[in-house]
C-alpha cells in the first residue's frame, strides 16, 4: 500500500494494515493484490451475517429507492416496524426503543435516560469496560483511552471486573464467589455523594478480555441496583442477536435490564444502534423533557437493514447455529491448549471466544509480545484475528467469526491459528 494514508488520514487506533481491502464476501476479505483473508473478527464485530449477505443487500437496494434520510421529527414505516419486531424478541417490561448510529450513541442515550429518570448522576462500570468514545460513554470506559484527554464526567466509578482467571481482588482462582462485586459496591458507597443513577455493564466483556459474567453475578448486581435506586443498563453491542448462542446474553442470567443497548450485531455492518427501555422509564423521561437526537436518529435506510438482520437471525435460527459452531470452535481451541503451553485459558460464549495467552501457566503472567506475533503471523497466513491486551486484563485473542461461517471455515481458522502459535514461538 502507498504511503498516501499516512499523508491524509488520522490514525485513530494504532497503525493501519498494510494491504487495502478491495472486496468482502461471506467470511472472506480480498485485498487489492488478490490475497484472501479469513475474517475471524466479523469486521468490527458487526458483520454477524458475514459480508455481503443477500438479505442485507436486498434491503439496502429496496430502501434506497424509497427514502434514505429524514428530518428527526418524521418517521418511516421501517423504523416503526423495526421497533415492533424488536420488541417481539424481548421480555417485558422492555417496550420502547430509539434508533441511533453507533454503540457509543446508544449508551449515551441510555445514560441520559437513567440520569433524568433517577435524578442522580453517579454511574458505575467495570474496570475492563468499553462503552464508546462519546463523552458520557467514554467516561464509563475504563479499559483504555483515559489518559491525556482531561476530566471525564463527574460521578463515574469503576467496579472490579469479575474475571475468575485473573481475580481483580486476588481472592478467587477459577471460580468467582462474587466477593469482587460486594467489595466494589461497598467502595462505591463510600465515594457516593448520594446521587446514584445507573450501573452499565456488558454480559460478556469483550475488550476487557472476553469475560462472561459468572453465574449469579447479574442477579446480585440487580439486587444492588434496586437497593440503591439505580437503573441496570446492559450493553449488548457484541453479544445480542445470536452471537453467544442465545438471542440475548442476559437470557442466560434470568435478569431483565431497565435499559438495553444494541448496536454492532443489529446493523449487520451498517451504522445502526438501539436504546431500549421500559414504558415507565420512557414516559417519565418524556414528561421531564428528555432531549437526545442526532442528525441520523431514526434513519430509514439503516432501519430497513436492521429488519433484514433480525428477520434472518430468526428465520435461520442463527443463535442455535452460533451455539453449535461455538462448541466446535471451543473444542478445537481446547485441543490447541493441550499442545501449546502459551494458552492459559479458553473462555467465552457461542461465537465470542477468547484465548488468554500467557508467558507462564502457573503465574498467569501475560504474553503481550508473543500475542502480537501470533496475530501478525496469522494475518500473514491468511486469517484476521485481533487481540485485546491492557494491563491487568492479559493478552487475549478475540475470536468471533460470522454466525454464517461454515464448519470448514471454522476448522481452517483453527489450523491457521495452530500454525501461527507455533511459528510465533519459533520466531520470537
């Protein structure tokens, strides 16, 4: 690739890949040079139906011939129908939605709803959280990007990430007893000025190291929220619509949030997000003059695509498919763990899995340089898989192929990863 991108583009998350992508189809990317790359990141975790899915392309074509964009006070049939169809997949009392463009925006709206409804401003989130880059969302993002940008929103506080492989309070090993939650809430109480508003969490932390919430955690958190008059916000940007083997990750915990945010998996690759809440919260906020609109709130075209994504996930039972493919993928990763000493832990749900790479299995010390070498070598071999690595969270390969991936593609990905793990060790 020429150096033109260095002349004219702002680098927003490290360096860009050296090859330009010319096209994408299904689970595959094709570079300008004709090289094919197996995409085990589903784009930016958004292309859950794979790239160029026929239903998405059909919805794009049809919607573009009707209406693409409207004044924020107007609604289209696709927006109204998407809200109705989405609610049909959710339990009561979740009942009302607004549609935005990104996960950060949906979390921003959720936080504003919670603050207006409760009258408080204090927000708790995990130390390993990632909720977006807008002002409110980034204030509750603790995994990265906090230094050098000035003050965050007042009232934001961090809870320990309940990772039993890397217990944040050095209390458990491989089995969380929820002591980290009770300790974290007690610390938050001592810092509180008496204005609690919300707790915002991911059912499976992604950037924080692919950490599913332990059994019983979400129910206990619900109790803590109710005791303090706080709303429970679940950010299912990466876990909703089948990714974890269920339609929504919170179903596994038998806990319904006060506010649910959706984004990546809803748009299938297009910018579409949703903030969903109860009738009671929406009506109270509206009575208090809730104000939160953007230039692309309730845009018709992304809503049409969201309907196509939802329809396809349901019609093809992709949640069940993700569960079965996830079992195959996890089984293969566990086999690799038996052969590669650097694999300390394999965890996750469905087709959102993490491989925690370590320098030593006993101490569980992270292996950041080796993990970088693994992803670099995997890309050279024809597979894109990324790594999340921040101090305290380890060096974890995030593996998330499309829900439409074939068994042959899952097996090929495992073969490439096996070779990358071997080659990186030899080259390091």
